[in-house]
């Protein structure tokens, strides 16, 4: 099973209200994450599994499990493409 970790060698992650702020250390750039992307990044930062993340998101938002998994995959890919998350395994 794939797991993901926040790329702490390149970014800093912090909360600002309901959203998140990522600071890319290498590029000296800030990125604002919407509430959902922040929940994903924070979850992986806290070593939460995909199953736990899906359970949390479906509990907190009006979204079906299947749709949540699809959107979660999209969110993960966005964070990987920007090198904010690292895929393991």
C-alpha cells in the first residue's frame, strides 16, 4: 500500500484559519492551500492513513466515500506534482 509523507526537507506547513500555507524553502515561495488540500497535507504530516483520511473527510464534508476517494487522489497528485508530498512504497 502506498503511503505519503510531507516533504519536510523542502516545505513548511502551517494553518491560517481554515486554510493552510505552504512555504517552499528552495524557491522562497508561499502557496495557499484550500481547506481540503490542507486537510490532506496535515493528515499525511500526522501519519494518517488514506483510510483514516477518507473517514475524516466524509464525516466532516457532505461527500460520498467513492467521490471522496477520487477527489483525494486528485489532491494527492496536485501535492506530489508540486513536490509537497512524497510517495512511499
